C-alpha cells in the first residue's frame, strides 16, 4: 500500500516526466542495454528502431505512455488493471522473472535521476511506486505461469516441438504446425490467443522471441500459427526461409488477453485485414457450432494475398449461421467479383449496416492499427458501444 506522501509526490512530478517526453524512455533503453546487454536476447530489438534518431520507437513510446498512465492513476490503480493484464500476459511469453523487474527498476530510477535530477525524496517515492507496480506484475505473472503449467498438456518455460507441417497460404502468409517432441498432449487455449516462439540461430545476432496468433481451434494434439513475411521481419523471414518440416523449435505456452468470450446466443462479427485474420480463424472455427449469427468480414489487397479463402468459404457454405464477405483493395485481372471477393476498396460498414445492426452483437477486430482505427470509428458512428468492440494489436499495444 502506497503512502499518501508517495502518491502526492509521484502525481506532482508526473508532469515533469511527461514534459521530458519519450527522451526519458529512449535514455532508459540505451542505459539498460548498455549495462545489461543480455536483455537484448529478451526484448524485440526491431521495436527499438524509430524512423529516425530523433523519433522514439514504438516500444519506447509504449513505455512512455505506460509510465505516464501509471503516475496519473497511482491513486486509482483499478483503472490500470486491463493494461496490467495485457502486459502480464505478454511478459509470460518472454518468461520474465522477478529479478528482471529489479534490473528494469534500477535503470528507470537512474534515468529519472540523470535526466531530471529531482532529488532523493522524489527518487524514493518513485522507487516505492515502482516496487508496488512490479509486485502486482510479478504476482499476476506467477499466476499465469502456474495456470499454464497446471493445464492438461500444459507446461512452464520452454518446450521442444517438431515442425510437422508447413503450408504456403498466400504469396505472403505461410502456416506452421508444431507437435510436441515428447509425444505428449498440448494445452488448450482460448481462440484469439498467441504462442511464444524462441529462435536461436547463427544467422541472428540475438535470440529472437515472437508471439504469433494461433490460427486454428484447439485440438490437444498440435498448434498452428500463420506467419506473414514482413519485408524487414527478422523472424518472419527466418521462419519462411529456414524452418522446415522435421525441424525443432522451442515454444512457450499460449497466452494473451484477446480472445473470444461470448455466450452461445450472442451474435458475433469478426473483422480483419491482411494477416489479422490469424486469430479470427481460430475464432471462426470455434463458432461453427454457435447458436447465433456470425459474420466474417475480411479485407486484403487481392487474390494473391488472400489466405484461407477456400477454407473460410467452405465453413460458410456448411454452416448457415455464418456469412463471409471479402473486400479486395486492388483486385488483379484474374480476381473474379462475386466469386473471389464481394466488394472492392476499403471495408465500408454502412453498406452492410443491416447485417450488423443487432444491439447485442460483439465485434472482434484485428489488423494494422490504421485499419482498426478506421473500423472502430465506423462502428462507433453506427452506435456500437465500446464494450462490444474487442481488438488486438500486433507489436506494442495502442489504444484505438
């Protein structure tokens, strides 16, 4: 429990840190990686690169926003619990430990001291505040580790899997199926959650850790992820180019706070763009037995980039409560209207407003941040309340 004096000091100094801008978190990361280079094997170093040296990276900006949010709500921590859950889930994919919280805390306090020189009383208050927050995370993450370990087919830490399937689904997306090397079961997960994968290879400067959405319904036997080849993607290119059937990889148990959570009678609309369809596939397959209407709305560039087209069409054809609609932004000459896609251009929800007008309907969205902001704005304009809009950002989280 924080003292009132600590709360007052942190809240009064929060504007000073906010005024310093992301320079605080830039300095923090530079300092931490300089003193503790082993953490480069934990953090996604591609998220440390901004568009230029004067612009913070996505990870630096995310940390800055988190520090400011914590300081401004330090007297009402309940407001932060959804963000804590999202971060704690992600941390378990990185196998974050209590000792690492101590390292991070020491560098954060040193950064505040070196950049702002606020005095010992202020530093002590921030140290106390950080300690409380770290304890919240450590305790929640331990619960998640234990929950994963206690499941049938569950485990804690890394577990070795064999690649038993590799399938090219579009010109950019390839799916990988993983089966436990020990011959055991795999733990169930909630449709929408992700899997942590660890890559150690001579071609890579650091150990690389990524989270990829599970793209099929749970089956207790194996896991499937579907990975988009990104132009500058260190891990996505390595997976596409170097990982093949028969290879072994190390995985961390499924996690994530974005997942399908509706009653059987609740209508659902799944909205995705590009590789954002991956968590939606797991949801759609789960919803084949749903008692209410299900809409699948997907946007992609053209037929060459349209993954799982036939699979989704088959599910919709075999289940009358499922309606699947597709938008191609720039169809090729061989793409057939009404056969390969339903609309050209961007998703305009006004065109199908009657289909999604049910006031009980829940919406699950995944795709590029700009796309999800575009969709969220339309949903709100159609009267959809924020509690019925659920979304996932790949990479550092952003609020829509």
